[in-house]
């Protein structure tokens, strides 16, 4: 994993786990690797991974079965897509539109590339 400075590591880990869910690697109610396994795999502190899991659990993307482990929530994929759409519309799209404006381009100018 190549960590980027502009986003906290725990959030980058959460994003990676979400990508696996959206990509179909993990389906609803599938057990996901343990905190310790993810920490070893990524070479990070288990506390950082635990923070990622807590974040995903609060967003109702994963849930915990005490003594068994963490599992993908039944509607996790839909929740992730909703969150990603919201993030795109609020964070990425305005910056993109501003960049188009600075370059003197319009959305029509992009049609040939889409």
C-alpha cells in the first residue's frame, strides 16, 4: 500500500477495504480478515487498522460478531457507493470544475474524450 500524505492512513485503509467490497471480493455477510491480519498484510500498527474498522463500523459498512470477527454488512456496497458519490460531488467535482474554468474549457469540450 502506498500511503498518501493528504489523507489519514486509517482512512486510506478503510478506502481499500471498501474497494474490495465494491469490487466483489467480499460479499454481504462475508467474514473479513482480522485486525491483526490486515495490520500484518499492510505493515501498519494494529491500532491504526482498528481505527479503520471502527470507522467502517460506524458507517454501517461492517459489523462485529463478538468473539467471531468482522463481517460485511448486508447493504455495505450500496452504502459505500452513496458515500463515494457524496464525496465526489462535494470534494472532487468542485475542484474539477474550477480547473476547467481556469483552463478556459467547458463540459462540451470534454465530450470527445468521454
